[in-house]
DNA sequence: TGTACATCAGTGAACGCGCGTTCACTGATGTAC
DNA sequence: TGTACATCAGTGAACGCGCGTTCACTGATGTAC
């Protein structure tokens, strides 16, 4: 630790130090505990140990704070998926499955981010960087699908975009319906296993995974 | 029309007539316009032309009203899916696809019901009839999957429950991500086409649909 | 058919609450000299 | 190194608002006789 009062971005400085970060963390905790509608500026300020007016030095309004969280969520999400994909190594199919697992892992491990990203009615149009960040996350999936499709001979290649959309929808569906231990829904297998099996079966019919088809 | 003041459940009688129904309709409109969090008892009462205290003659509290809406939603949902399945006629595969289409149609045509059913944090445990109604809806899908699987020779039958879960997740994912004309997401095909293609491809790999596999 | 009574759906006023946001302020920090 | 000044993060009080819910009530309806 080399900071003695300046430099670094740890808590310190001014009155609070890192209020912006503290507010984001407080908001994330609120969303995780109470759902997206449980977040309020006032309560986030309270948890950050600050007056209710303070947040407005850092965010235009409540929605702006939420949008910032969603933005960061998409950035982390993109990073997770990209890391899982790992350039398609060791092989495209295995890497693709890793992306699916990473999708679910993110939804489970970062439910607050995930909720801010997908269960919020933020007008993406009003926050262009947010739309861009969401597009980037999807691009990982699309690129992976393209690489996967490229392993097939020309002429036998299904549309990669469609594959990406199907996998995204399946992953989101599994995450939304069974992702958390909602107890309401009893499953014969874990969400991860369910998604993995679904993706594999789906890819099989495209000739992109082995499985039951022993011919060829 | 044979009612002249008694019998029947049309608007009439007492002060309002059918306040309970009017409140439910007002709440549905609110949810459709503003999302689940946009619903308030006070505003629903206002729209029904009634004092803010009146709803409490019919519902214990705000959540009870929401739960009633979710309950009715699941009942309609079950009816829609059952009708689409139509006992598996004319053939199980075609009927199964119809169920998928009916799923999306419900999400699109009844967004308020759908939101109350799936985008709300109602504690299902607190409303046993609600849990039962949701189970019934899923049962349609599971039964259909069982019938579909039964067309395969014994020993080659994949688990029907898994199929039902996969299709449910895919349908929910498509509905949640692309269901409304959210404009935010541009698709190369309609949600219906996307879901249908996804289900067909998925079933193909299980030997439950023809498609690209010309062998056999 | 008429009357007295019980029921109970809807009233309207009120409560306490927490929220989002604003405003003039104050005081700690950074910086120019 | 010291001082004056500018900056601006956070204060605290206040606003207007709409909400959920309660309460004693009132008045239309249904019913027993």
C-alpha cells in the first residue's frame, strides 16, 4: 500500500472517498435482496452512510444509477463469456459449452447484475452505451456460433445468428425459470446440466455435436 | 338476456356491480402499460371509479389482487396450451409445435397476465392455488412431451420431463427476450419462427422430428 | 303486497410512511502563487 | 513552505407526492315475516 492520502481509488479523500462506488454496491445489494423494484436512491444513500441528497452529485437520477449498474453488468458479462469461449480452445464445441456454463454461472453468481440487465425496464435507447454493451455480450455468442458453424463443410452450414439466438433464449429461459434456488420449481437435474443437455441436443441436430448420432 | 335485476354477473347491483372484476381489469391495464411495478391499488381503484378503500372489500391487500391475476393467468394459459395440444391431433409432432406457438401467442397477446405470472415476485408458497395452477400449465407440456416420446420404440425414449423443461425454457426465453416489439433487439425472423425452428431442431436430434435427417 | 330489519359494498377522511428531488449551505481538498 | 482562493462532494432541511391501509359511516339491496 503506497497511498498516503492521494492517488489510488480506495475509500478516502473528500468526505466519503468513493461514494459513487459505494452507491453502486449498495444498490446491487438492494437488488439482490429485494429485486429490482426494491432499489431506491434513498435507501442506497442510507447504506452508504450518506445523506439522501448526496447521490445526486454522482447520478442524474435513479434510473441513471440503474443504467450504470446494467452497463457494468454487461461489461462483466461480456468478459465472462469471452473468457469461457477462450478463442474457441481447446475445440469449438467444448468452448461453446463453456460459454453456456458461463452464462448460467453469471446469472447465478451475480443475480443483482443480471436482474439490472434483464429484469429492468430501462429504455436502452436512452443510454446508447448500454445498448452497445449489450450488443457486445451477444456478439461473443454470435462469433462463437460462427466459429462452430465453420467446422462444417460449406453448403451444410446453418445460420450462425440463429444458433446464437436459440442458445441465448435457452440460457435465459433456464436462468429465469430455474436459475435461483426458487424452491418453487423442482428439477430432476441442476440448471447447468439442463442447459448443457439442451445445447448439446440442439447442436447435434445441426451436425455440430456427436452424441447419439453414430453414423458419419 | 333473462336477468332483470337479480342473477347474472354483469355490472349492476349494489353500488358498482362488479367491482372485483373491474379492479382486475384495471390492474391488468396498468401492468400492460407500466409493467408489474406500475400497478397500485390506489390507481386501480381510481380507474374503476371507486374510492381507494373500496378494493379492500374484495382483496386482503395489494399482493392478493396480484396473486388473483396470476392465478387467472395460469388458468387461461393452461386452457390455451391444452387447446393447442388438442389431444395430440392430428399428430403428436404437429400438435406439439402448436403448443409452442400457443405459448408465444399467450405471452404476446396477454402481456399483462404473462408479466403477473412470471415477472412478479409473488411468493407462490403463500398462495397454494397459484402453485397448483402453475403446475397444471406445465403438466400440459409434460403430458404432450410424454405422448411425443411414446411414438418412439421403447428403449430409445428420452426423458419426457427433460424435453418439457427444455421447451418451456426455450419458449420463455424467446418470449422474454424477443416477445414484445421491444425494438431494442432486431431479429432476422419473428419470435414464432425462431421458437418453431428451435423446437424442431431440438426434437430432430431426439429422433422426434424429420427435418434434415433423411435416413430411416 | 308492505314493512322492518340485517347485510355489506362503497365512502371519504385520515394516518403515517418513504420516496425523489431541490436548494442554499459548509467545509474539506486541491492548486496557484 | 505558506497563504489565498477556487472547487465541489456532501449536508440537512424541506417540498410535494402518492401510496397502502384503517376506520366509523351510510345507504342500497336482499330477506323474513
